C-alpha cells in the first residue's frame, strides 16, 4: 500500500511562483498513491484562480472517500488539509490545532478500511513556532477523538514544520511512536528547488510495517510546489510484509 503526503502550496510553484495546478496533478499521478494526505489545498481563493482544488482532485483521481478541512479563511476563499483514499473511511473527525492567536491549523483523523485491516490516519500541518508545535502534538495525542481509535495501527503524517527534528524525542516517543522519516538527511523536502529542511515527516505506532520511504526529487517536483512530496510504501499485515522481505 502506498501513501503520499504533499504540501501543494495551493498549486503555486515554489520558484517561478506561477499557479499551474496541472503540475500538482502530474506529480501525484506519477506516484499512484492509494492514500493522499495533502496540505495547503485551496478553495475559491484569488491566488489560485478561484479553483475548488478539493473538487478538482476528487474529479481527477476519483477516490472512494475524501474529506477536506479548511483551516485558513481568507477574505475570499481559503485553504487547508485534504485526504483522498482508494478505500472507505470508517470514521472521520477534524480538530482545531490553533494555538493562541497564531494562524489557524488543524488535524484530520480518519480510520480507513484498507485491504490489510483498519488504519488510523492523521493528516496535519503544524505551526512555525517550536512551542506551538509541541502544544499541537500534545493536544492531538490527548484529544478524546484521537483516543477513540488509539488502539489501532496509527500513522501521523504531514507538514511538521519541525526544522530541528525535536518532536521525535519528546511527546511522540513518549506515546510510543517511531519515526519513518529518519535519518533526516535522507528526507529533506523544503524548499523544493534546493531542499535543506526535513519538514514533511511521518511517525507510526502499532502494526505498521514500512517497506520503503522516500522524498520524490525530480524536475517536476522541484517546480510544482515549494515542498517535495513524501511517499511511503507500507503494510499492516505482517505476513504480507514477511513475504516481501523473503522475496528480496
């Protein structure tokens, strides 16, 4: 199974600053994910030509299930997080991660019925300040809606904005999460045209077996957004994972 996490920057190129949404569609299509976790997806905003990007993505990829969370409300339109899935959603929740008077942030919590069993998936875009991010992770992990599915295999994915990689050794480790995107030298994703920071990360807990994880670096991904996409191939069924290892 394949999951993609991608801050699409509202479809605006990171270097040329041009709005070219087809580039984003081409990046995603080339990776053929089963699950998309996207951040900075715009709806009806002037800078993105008033496009309804959640609708465009759903129409283009025809997922089984989708959920959009608009966190930032502009004078006209706004943007937020989006999950698209090849498989049904057994449950879906959205919570606010806004801290003090900072920019509104949010997390999407869904349970997907994958062919290998249920997956508790969280897609988010964390804040710019270190204290803000720590509060957001603490708020998420102790939220009653997160607790509803905490017994399931869980994957936390998105734009962490964690330049110094401090979250992995604090709250996430204390709650039993392991980092997929390590060492960070292999997962530099921002800025896309000359990636220096490992901002797009994933952590897991429970029966999640990682086959392969990578940041996608090519001519198109360096132009389509200011972030590079993160792609993870994984299993929830250990027997399937073991067969994969045996075939190597």
